[in-house]
C-alpha cells in the first residue's frame, strides 16, 4: 500500500496491509473512510474482482509482485471489471490495493491524489 507517495519498506507495506485488513474485518472506520471509498467508487481506475481473480493476478505476476512489493504501482494495472454477482471486492487498478482496507489506514494516500 505504499504505491502512493513515498515508498515504504517492505515491512512498512506489510504492516499497512495487515492494519487495513484487520480494521476492515472488524469494522473500524475513521471519519475519512467512507469519503475515501466513495471517491474510489467514482474513479476510472477502480476495478471489481473476486478474491480468486485477485489471487490469480498475484500468482501470474508473482516474481514481479515480490520484487516490487513496496511499490506495486510499478506493475501493470489490474484488469478492469465491473461490479456484478461474481466480482464483489473493490481494488485500485494502479496500486493493486483492496480499497476498503486501504481507506482505513490514515497514512495511506490515493495514487491519483484524490484523497
């Protein structure tokens, strides 16, 4: 989740991902969370993917993901999908982040500087 702004260490990136995932799982929100998610819903760089589709993309780009883990924005964009019954998770095509998790981490930024 370091794609946006300054690159973090691999450890810092992993910590931010864990923080966002845990906060999303337990429903912790901040005053900025809903606005961030709404902004991403309107963005052309959002995509809806199932966990399986996302896992497949990670697998297909495995070595590049590992080499660029602290700057995933360097990798090719995620494929563009619309929301449907199969695809229920919102991701950023640029930074590859799970948006509801990223939106809950105060230090994270939008790769397009929209928040």
